């Protein structure tokens, strides 16, 4: 979330933060917020939207946070080597998690092969569960 980025940057470089005015994309409410100097107006408007109290903005911010957490979980489930080996798979899983957050689908199951399976679903609390299963079978004929 953009507002979190500002807080982190503010601790490290307080001179890089300025006040800017933006509008909520849903209700049009104008607000002055602290932003980073290099932000474009659309970034300022996005941050204002994330902080707005209108129902649409609250729902939008909740979904955006859910998507960000799901993307992070996907990144954490796969090693750097695996992310480099299967970039289309990682992108697909991120898109699928976005669809879950937007209530377009209720679950996703992917069988990659070689014993690797990924399942994602909406939890009872409204979060996104990301499960990776690796099955390894060893057999020997004597």
C-alpha cells in the first residue's frame, strides 16, 4: 500500500516527504497527505483513495491489501531459482490470486507436474490461502 511506503521512507529520509492534494477515485473527496516528492498525481490519488473512509474505497483498499499479501505469499513459497525457472507460472498464480481477491473465482488448483501442486482458495475469514505441495516418490526394483 502506498501509505505504508511513505511511512517507511519518512523514517529513512524525512526531507523526501512533502504535502500534496489528491482525490478519492470513488467519492471525489479531496485530501492533503504526505507523499514522496517524486510521486505523480495518479500515485497521490491512489494513496488518498486507500485512506478514504467511503465504503467503496474501504472495500478497494481491503482487496488491494489482500492481493499484495497473496503475491507476497506466492513469492515466499517459491525459491528464487524456481521463480526464474517458471516465471509464467508465478505470473499466472498472481493473476489467479487477484481473481480470488475480486471474488471472480472461489479456488484455483494447478498441477505443475513432477509432484508439484499449488492450491489457492478464499478462507473463512476472507483471506487467501496459498498451499504448495511437493510429492516425491522414490522406487527401486531389485
